[in-house]
């Protein structure tokens, strides 16, 4: 009996040793096997940083008009207040510079300044000059008004939401522009002309979408609406002893659609 137990114990120990030895060989083989490299972790695109760029597009005025009224009040001398259309459209081009700050993972805030050169010039003419009493209308009289916008600029805040390389944003802030104004009422015997240039301020708002596609370069498409407030001028007439005069008020509203290309300084991707 004792010998049988000894044989059984010896066999069990042999089996255990064989299993442990096999496991050790497998583990050693596993340790010697090359360890595969994990795929690199690619960080999300980051919009933070300064940038500079240029843009081209189109601009058109809509709702821009000159209001003509008689001094000292609208209906003095039998003349009603009337308006002349000064809408026009043109190409536009310029540059911009700004800074973006990405926070809370996907939100992007920033500030941008730009300037755009344009040649928006529009005007119209009416003949004869309207009067409250049709029987007193001079058939040779006329009134005209024009408005030429040379350039536009703005300083705007931006706030957007980013999906990696895509950025959808809204923008708004201060706007300014340089314009030339001219108008006249010609009653054949008396002329009431006015002409001047002025830099006007107002506001602008809009939005766009931008894509960071090639290293430090981004492209964008955006729309901006400008309201440069009112400009006014008046004329007492020629000859100068005319008893009354005319007042002219211009209202300038401009729409801009443009494409832009920016270079981001220090962009990692």
C-alpha cells in the first residue's frame, strides 16, 4: 500500500512539473515575442493663435437711399419729402488680422479687424421735382442724388463652435467706411447742390464657416451686414439769396459675401 501511494505521489509530482515547465516555456516565448506598437493618439485640431489673411467677394447696397426735404420744414414751399435710390453692387477685396482662443474643448472666441476696398457707387434722378400742387410743377426741374462707398472696415468679436477642423461662427462689432455724397435739386431758376466726403461709423453683424485644411492655412466663407448710419447735408441754393433750401439725408446699408484665406502663426497641425 505504501509503495502504491509513493508511486502515485511521484506520478502527480511529475505531472505538475511538466505543466509548470510547459507554462514557463510559453511565457518565455511570449516575453521574447515582439510587442506591437499602439496607434499614436492624434489630438483634436486646435484653433488657438494669431492669424493674418486676405479676402475677396462681392458687396451690394440694399435699402440705401437719399431723402430730400425742403427747409425749414418738409412741406415748405409746397414740396413733399421724397427719396432717391442709391443702391449699387461691386466686387470687394482686402485683408484681415485676428486672434482665436479655443476653450471648453469645442468653443472658440476671438477678435478680428479687417479692411475692404470697394467701388460701390449708386444714384438716381427724378424729373420733374415733385410738388404738393401739380399745377405748379416745372416740367424741366429735376432732383438727383448719389453715394459712392470707397472702402469698409470693422473691428469684430467672434464666437464659434468647432468640430475638429470645422468652425461655425457668428461675428459682430464696430463698422466704419469712407463715402462720397452728392445731391442737387434744380428748379431751373435756383439750384440747390451739395457734395462732400465723410468717414462714417456704424455696426456690422454676420457669420461664416471656416475649415483648417492644410497645416497652418484655413479657408472660410462668410456674410456680413453693415449699417453705417446716416449722413446729412444741406444747401441754401444758388443764387445765395434763395429764401429757403433743401436738406439731403443718406442712409447706407451694405451686404458683403466673401471668401477668405488665413495663415495661423504657430499652428501645430
